[in-house]
């Protein structure tokens, strides 16, 4: 079937079958399926282990300090906050203990939740690999 096309007053006759469809590419130009996998330049496992050890040490130190303050409050009867009696001081200490424990837990849980939220935008295989590691 011929389709006449007007271009600046000139009629050009072309066949529809003469127009070749452009090939679709799944990869970027210059990238082939048979290329070798990329070489590992940096291995971050050691940095991850070091960061986890530092975080664990920081958490242990916070808990040790918390237990030391609790021990002082329990074993020293005159310990109290300057503006409160002993009962209110113990109640506030319990609240602070809860707040610190919640902070320790949330400082680990929130980044994990956010990472899982980001992982929902990945492909199925990437997401499954990520969820196996966490």
C-alpha cells in the first residue's frame, strides 16, 4: 500500500513495508550479554564488621552506664532529683530507662525498616537476595 506524504509541496511515495522498525535494546549501547562480570574493586565486609563492633561497644557502654546509675539509685537511699522526692525520682528513672531502651532498639529497627521500604522498589531477585541477608 502506497502512502503519499506531502513535504513542502512535494509528494513522496513510499511503501509501508519499506520502513524498517527500529530494533529495541534491553541493554545500554556497548553492553553485551556475553561480557565478563565486573571485577570487585572494594570489599566492604570488613568495614561492616568494624562498624557493627563499634555500635555493639557503644550499646554495651550505654547499658553499663544505665545499670550503674540504676544501682546507685537503688542502693543509696538519699539519692533523688533535687526538685523531687525519692518516689518521683524512681518513677522518672524508670521513664528514662524506658526511653533509653526504646532509643537503643529504634536506632537499629528504623534503618532496617527504611532499607526494606527501599528494597520494595527493586527487582524481585534483588529484593529476595536483600531479604535473605537481613
